[in-house]
C-alpha cells in the first residue's frame, strides 16, 4: 500500500550535561575513515534520548573532515511525523522502499551528522521509530548498543551499559587521500526486496551444502554460509548477461572484529569495528597497519570503476539483539532496515520468531527482475513474505492492552 506521512515537528535533542573538555575531540580510527559516509537505518522520547546522549556523547557532536568528531553537544535532529494509515495495514504489505519515508533524512544526506531520529505516529496509535547512525561512526553492533541503552533508560532501568570508545588507538588513523569510500554507492535504479527463509528450508540448504567428504562427521555450514552459497547461483544467473565479457567476481562478507582481537574487545566497544576478508588474529594485527589494507581497497575500487570487477557483498545482523529494544511498551513487532543505496548487497536479519531469516537483497532493477523469478529461489522462500498477520497483531495488542504501545523499528 502507498503510505502518506507528513512532518508535524522538528527539534534538536542535546545531552543534559556538557561533555567534559578532555573528551570533546574524538579521533576517527582507520576503519572509521574508510567507511562509507551513509546512514545506517533501522525503523524502532526525548528525555531518555537526551540522557542516552550523555553516555554516547560522540553522537551529539559533528564529524570534521573525516578526521575527528567534535563532541560539542550540538545534539541530534529529532523529527515527529504523522502516518495516515493503520499499523496493521502497513505491516500487511510493507516494502523496504516505504521504510525510507520513516527516516528523517535520505541515507546519503549525512553531511556532518552522526545520528538522527524520526518518530512516526500511525492513526491507530502505533509507532515506528526511524533511527539513523552514520556508518562513519558506528557499525551494526554499536547501533544496537545505543538503541537498547536508550530503550533501557526510557523504561527506567538503572543498569545501563557504559560504552567504551577509543578504536583510533588500535587502528591508527592515516592519510587516505586518493581513496573514495563512496565507490559502489549509487542513487538511481536500485531495488531492495525481502526474501524470507523458514527454519525447515534453512535446514535443507545447510544439508545441501554440507561437506560430506567426512562420512562420520560431515561439516554442515552455518545458516549464513548456506544462504550465502545458495543466493550466489541466482545472482550469477541474473548478472551473467551484462557481465559476460568480464572474468572477475568477488564476494565480501563483513564480520565483527571484536571477538577476533587478542585480547577480544567487549560488545559494548562502540564504533565501526568490522572487516570484510578472511579474519584471524594474524590478519587483525596486520590490519592495525592501515597502509596495506588501504592499498588493497584502492586497487579494488579501480577495478570496480573500470567495470572489470563485479562485487557481491553480504552482511549479517543475525544473532544481534534486534528485538530487545523495549521502551516500556513491549518489544517491537518487526525490525527492518530501508532501501539502501548499495548495489549487489545482501543483508540477513533474524525473523521475529528467530527461527527464520529475512534476506534483504539490493540489485539494479534489471537484475532484480531476473532474480525474483528464479525457480529455485522461489522454491525455498515464502511468497508473499508476511511480516505480522492480523491475528498476531490483535493478540499482541490484547496482551499488552495498549494499541499505541506497538511499534516497529
């Protein structure tokens, strides 16, 4: 369905206490420097947000020249909008592109902002919270650390995570002149669609791609490994015609580096700490010297620009605390992203029941037309992918006795 919404108020939320002078200049690490200047969206008031910014003080500052965050307590934009439909109607036919309307800015309109929020009020009283955090500042795990801390403050919890900062002391900033992190980001002709795999189909795919060379203990791939291998076939088929004269394909998988450090970093280590190659302790040590990795990125960007390389990227938010953000009204009905500006990108999300996986795929419109009619893909996915049925929504509302307490993120 077409969604009609209008902005009803805009303000700036600032932390209630000033950031101490010795914390007001926050250096960006090498990994932050090479990250895309784009918002990470998730669609999830003001007093609790203000308090959260005291702990996550870089989010209330401004990014300066891809070098530092000026932690000047300038605050983050906070928008309220009215959505003229019922939440249940939206959930029956939610499409990724519609979620962009619930965000305060276009995803590539980051400017110097670390974060922004839009609260969307449905006619029934339902709420969708659109939170954007710049990928220059944080990765997905840091995103959820902030979101869940904000929610905990809102519901009155006192045991709130105190985030740790300082990745620039591990991944030292360097001069990255000549490298554009925006390579691969395009605005036009990108389509995002959801494909949902249930538990039984995921299990079947894990069995299909199991390494059966060892008869006694065959290795089964993880859920994400199996789904990545599976979608590679339809992707190759969809892009083969346009890429038939080219020879080089690449597959990139973003991973969380925290657990691969020696010693490991805690999950509440806030910033952008992820990478996209074969990861072990030795590689992480090499990554701390950013010059070698920067050279690899420049070479890859050159091939992409010349059209000699076709890249397909994966990122997984499975097992992340997607559905933990309880602002005092219960946990979200659904967590989703938006239609991103990346070409050839797959993002994995746990379903609400956590036994299935949503696969959000970004392709050009021409490639998507071929992919979405792939017979094997359709055989393993639910069609149409239902988010929340009317029965589930009614039961959830009855359980909590507050229709306005329901929201999606």
